[in-house]
């Protein structure tokens, strides 16, 4: 009679075989397995960084270190990889969202963006206008918010190249309105070209209220469109004072063509700016006004 198999011994043998299968394989295959797991975490972290940039425009190394509980060197390496891949722009101390230098959303697409910020900026700009002033209103959605509240001023002389602004102001009595002629930029409600530039060379205004697509302390205000930049450059030449209206989403960015150099800006009105950015601009002679949305 054959002895019965030792069930306990059989179980131990099976456990040993299972243990062999579960033990990480050393050498090339084991490194690949570990590396894959580590790489997945890195990619998740990079994806989160890009997600944050889509919401906040810019991030700093310090805040990312805190968020992910990793070293500054690790974060800088991540940012460098993403910069090389063209997914963001690495800056000193952090990164900003990458946008194409020649990309420009249509006016209708920009009107609702940061509306509360634009309205608060416009209210601060209104404080710089007195009855009887001669002012120039650049094209743009933030400047248009200023145009919408000019009814509280009297006997204004207004020059503009924005057809949307002109159409609105035409309905307000007691204002003299000069519409700059030229080539109409379809979907942008403004005119550009040599006709307008010729007119601007013959006039003088007290204050030019300028819009912008992008702004940096190094490049000043910039535009994706060369003709828009050209007419803006002429606008500031005829102004005794230049006021740039720029919400925080445009700060730290650069578009294709320079329209207003930093040293030609007398006042910059925005809704948010870091103390470091503000100090840098004020050192270069620009007065920075940060508008409060609570007051709007």
C-alpha cells in the first residue's frame, strides 16, 4: 500500500514555487520593471504640472516642491524636460504656460475672459480721465470696458481705431469721436495700415489707453499681428502719457511683434502682480496700479 502524500509538504513546495514567481528578477529585466514604475510617477507629476499651468498661467519651483514633496532639483529637471518638449517655458524660479507667439483669439472669444478683472482695471483707468480730455482708445476688450463707463465724463475728445468702441460711444451725447481709418481686421473690430498711421502723425492726445496681447518687463507690450503692433507704436508717439491696461493672464508672455516698449509706459494697470514683478517695473520708471476686483 502506497503511503499517502504529505499535504503539508506539498503546500510548502507550492508556496516555494509561487514565491519564486513573485520574487523580482534581478538584472536587466528587473531594472526595467522598477524603472517603469518610477517613470510612471514622473510622467504623472509632469502631467499635473501642465494641468496647474492650464489653470494658473505660471508655477514656481517652491510651490511644486511642496505639492509633490520632492527636491528642487527634481522639479527643475521636470520643468526642463517639459520645456525641451515644447510644453511650457521654463523661467527663473518656475515656469509659465507656452502659447504660440502668432496666435490671437478673435475679439468675441476674448470678451468674456477675465471679465471682472477687465472691469476693475477699467475703473482704475477712468480715474485718470478728466472732463475735456483728449484721449486715445486702442483696440481690445479691456479698453472697451473703459469705453463703456466714459459716460460719467463730459466733453471728451476720443480717438480710436476700434469699430466696436466707436459704435458704442456714438450713442453717448457730448463726445467728439474720431475714428481712425484704414484696413479692417475682420473678426477683430479694428483698423490698421498706413491711412491710420498718417492721421496719428498729425495729432496729439493727452493720454493713450493701450491694450495688449502679451506683456513682459523685457519686451514690453507685444502683439501677434505686425500691423497691429505698428499702429500701436504710432499711437504712443502722439500721446503725452501712455497707460497700459493689462490683466494678469497676459503678464510674463511675449507675442510676435513689439508694440509698446516698457520705457514708453507711464502707468500700467493690472488686477494682480507679484511684489517682485511690481518692483522691477517701478525701478524702470513704470507706475504700477493694481486694481481691486472687490471695488468693482
